[in-house]
């Protein structure tokens, strides 16, 4: 499953009046190697789980859409600046979702049978990952950035084997209120690679401290 999402609106918030600058922005600090960044965030997510299913006639469907989910996530991260523009660190995320199941049965030894009657359940997810973030230096209090994560994710949806290797890509911006405190807005595409594959799109709002 692929989500196609336009991030032009997010980029336009950064573009007005800002110019490239080799030493960063004019309000926040110039990031020195060894500087620390801590962040907390809350986000809204939509997702889909895909796997192998069988229709009412017993025909194999691969990939089959097994479940859709909506929910909220809470995330925290701790990073260290390796250069003036590159940050590396670790992130934890916990999500609470409402998941609509489109199958009956499933698991390692039982195939998923696709059904028309959708059932719902509450589910949770947890991921831990390492990340690398690159800031684009601009001469203004807003810094855009791109980020990549790799790690492991656990999802507790019934009869779905969705625990596995986790990857994510993000684009965002950091707005400095002063030299230390900042607000962040970001969009993330994430995928968990397992027997049943989970794809997720989320928009996050966060608070950061740089020191």
C-alpha cells in the first residue's frame, strides 16, 4: 500500500522570507557538535495492514488489505549533534488505534479469509528506533529538516503477524521561540516489514529543547 501525500503546504510555511545561510538561523543557536536535543510530540495517524488473504471462492489475494486503522501516537526522542546540521539519536513511540478488521481467522498456520462484515477493535503499537536528521540552514527562526528512522515495531492487532523491522521517513520544520525552546511540525511515512506489512502516515506536533 502506498500513501501519496502532498507536503507543499508544509514547505510553503518555511519558504516566506527565509534565505540560505551557512551558519543557521538568526534567533536560535548555531548547533555545535555535542549539543543535545530532546523532544516530545503527539500525532494523528492513519494506517493499513496488508498480507496474504483468500476470498470467498478460496482464491489467493496477495497483497490483500487486511485492516485499516486510525489513532493517536505519542513520541519522545533524544539526539546529539554530530555536525552543525546533522543530528543522530534514538526515538520511542506509543500509539493507540481503532482498527477495522476485514478478515476472519489468520496467523502463522491459518490463512486470512476476507469478509464483507468489518469488525473493529482497539489496538496499540510500540516502536523503538535510531534516527538521523539533517537540518537545512536558513536565515530565519524556522529550520526545515528531513529525517530517517530504522528500528523495530510491535503491533497487537488480533491474528495479525505485524511485529518486525521498522523504517520511517519524515519531513518537518522547527520554529525557535528563543535560543533553547522550539515548536515542531512534521509529517511521517512509516512501514513495518513483517509477515503482514503495516504502512502508516502521521502528522505530529512537538515541543523541543536544545542545550
